[in-house]
C-alpha cells in the first residue's frame, strides 16, 4: 500500500531512514487527476529508484485564473489506487496551508524561457511552477525527479532551474503518452464533452504536420507554422492560442530551423485549454 | 590546515563522507576580506558543528555598481590564515565561472523585505544575495548556516528564503562585532583613510541615540529618526543615505514603535558606504 502523507515533517521523517541507507529516492510531482501519462512517470521512477514518492498538489501559485484553479479536476481516491497499483511507496498530498502557511515573499523568477508560449498567455504561471518545484525538491530532496515531455516549456524551465541554482536533483523527461487517435493524455481531457473530445486530436495532427514539414526540409518557421495552422478547422468551438517553433533548449522563437526545435501549441476546445508539442530535428544539410 | 577548494564537484565529494557519517555541517558564507566579525561566525560554527566550511565568493550578481565590485577588498592569503587559525575544515573559493557558467535565468525574487533600506538604494542587490545564498545552500547542503546581524536586512531575507522555499538549513544570526569606538567590523572599513576612519563611528553613535530614545519610551518613529540624524555632523565627507526604524521581522517601515524594531542606517564616508543597525525593544506599556 502506498502511504498517504499530508505533513512535510512526517514526510521528511519517513524519508530519513531510506536516505541514511543510501536509497535512491525518486519524485514524481503531479497535480493529481492522474492518467496514463503520469502512470508512465511512476513506472519509470519505479524501475530506477529504491523509494518512489508521488506528490499531488494543485498549486494555486501557478494558476493565473481563479476559475481555472476552481475547475481543475480532483480525483484523490482514483489517484491513490493508481499509485498503489504501480508500487509508489509514498504519496505526498499537502494542503495549501501546509505548502504556503504565509504568502511567499521569496519566489523563483524565470527570465527568457518563460517569455513565450504558455508564459505569454499565463502571466506568473512559470514563476508559480518553478517556485513549487523548488519547494518540493527541498522538502523531498530526491535523487531524480520525473517530468512529462508534454509540458515541454515546464521541463526546459525545470532543467534550467536545477542548473542555475545548483539543485542536486537529476531531471528525467518522459515521453508523452497519447490516446490511439493521437490526443496527448492530460488531466484536462476529463473536462471535454463527447463532441469536444472528438475534435481535440486536431492539435496533435497540426503539430505532426509541422514535424513532417521540418523533416522534409522546410526551414522557414513561418512556413512551417502556416502549414500546421491550416490543419485547425474553422470551428467556433476551437481557438488556437499559439502554435510556434522554438529552440528546444532555450524556448526562444526561431526564424530558420537548422537545429532541433520544439513545435508547441495551445488549443482551446470549448472552455478547455489543451497543450501539446513535438520535438523535430531538421534533416542534415547537404 | 584548512583545505582550499575551487570546484563544486570536488567540494561535494569532500562533504560526501562526513555527510554519510551524520556529521553536522556548518556553512559560513562570506565575500572574503575577513575580519573579527567573520571570525566570530567561524567560532560559533566551530563550537556547534563537526565540519566547518567557509565560502569566499565576491558575488557579482549582488553588486549594482561595477566600480563597487571592482573596488571590493580581496585578501585571500590573510583569509586562509584566519580560517586556518580558527579551525575551519574547508574553504570554498569558487571562480565566477564556476558559480555562473552561464547567465542565470532562474533567480530568487524577494518581495517586500527587499523594498526598503539597502534594497531601495541598491536595485537588484537582494535578488543577487538570495540567489547566491540559495546556490551555496544547494552546493553545500549544510545543517546550519551562520550570518552576521550587521547585515540585518540580509539576515531577515535569508530567514524568509529558507521558510518560503522549505530549504532544510537552520539559520543562525550572530551578533555584530565592533571596534572599541563602536564602529561595526566590515570589510569595507579597509577602504577608509585615517581621517575617514576617525569619523566613521558616528553611524553607531546615531543608532545608539535612536535606541536610547526608544528605550526611554519615544514611540514616534519620526521623532526617533530625527533625534538620531542630528548626531550626524554637517560634514561634506559624510552623507547619510538612510536611517530608519523597521519591523524586526518584515523589514517594513513602522510609524509607531510598540514592538521590537531594527533601526538601520547607511552612511557614506567619503567614497565608502557603511551600514549598521541596532535592535531595539520598546519598554512595556504601563
């Protein structure tokens, strides 16, 4: 049975013995409403680590909209069952008061990497993400932490965070898990009605079009983006927020594609905002 | 002999064995040009810890003026001799390239506590301080870190940093060491010529005047500050930057003094900027 723990002090105490004994501690930070994508993260941690800890915390600091925070799906009983079935040792489920007993005055500011894509449309989002990830790293002190590649910008920022601040945690990115029709697994998919669900795979279709263009030798980011955007039908239940090619490491927009890029998109499907991305490597120049 | 270490990797390796053996590791972060105030910090660490590490790093990120960074005193041979005489085990002296191999994109933003006093006159200073302190905490992972009370605002921010970000380090504030005439020990005192040195104690005299006023029952911060400022003579080699009563924990200005405050001041003596502060507790109300 996975042990459910709410208190930071108790968690640290539980980790004390494995840590003294040199256990490799793996952390899978989540916001709950777990799906097969999270499942893959836990499996990867279980393969590599002696002690696997899943954290479930819907972090208010990373929500720019109160309604989005209120509507974020919660499913703790199902989450515990999944953690249990995948052999997680500990599940850390702190309250907001446990994580933020007072309003934090010291937070992590993210320059450049957070300026585009989601950061442009969700002000303060990546400050909230970087701050809570750093807090979890300090609470758990894991050897390795696992993050999904679906949140490519978040992953790039977490990698930069540990490098810039010398945090002694190895970061492991794990491939996106998709439904058979290509839709990336996401907690937010639960919000889609049947009609919206049927339309949602178009985001991955558009990103795949971009990848095909890049792999066939198109180097103009504008041309790639235009070709991809054409795959999003004119439909008043769909609104493309962004679809952009950025440098795979710095998350800065590129004009010409000669090195690996991430093409990332955010699509509103009804009232639900979905994100996805593909990593693309241009062909070797002749 | 204290071992001098320049590389993060080597430092971590050296700390590995004591850490596994459960040693209490103490960190004394400094910018070098060590004086008796630093000596007191090292002594306090030596009394309480199994392994004592002194770091010496003039952190460019916390200097708002290039000329101040360039002119900051350096005295590594003397510093090593002092560390050695006080029994420090390790002295970490990284290069700027070791600490900042690339420009950091993730830094620690300090709200409120850094808005007044030094923060108001040195933009970005406390972001630089908080960022480098957090980096040192991640590199060394000490049990306890020692900071001088002379830098009261810095100490308050470091306490807030570890609380807000759950950094597992105990913070120990150590009382200010003074010359016989009251001048607080500071690396910057080395820059004073004989004439400036003779005038410098006036800052502590003014702060002591403020403390006497508060302890005698004056509750108006304005009245206290005016009385203290009158102790600074009209002299074109002296320029008072600020002298202010702030809440001892939040570092926010107060109007009425009914709880413990810090009265802090910054005085330019010629081309040298000195800071000092006194902690004051008002008398119990009748």
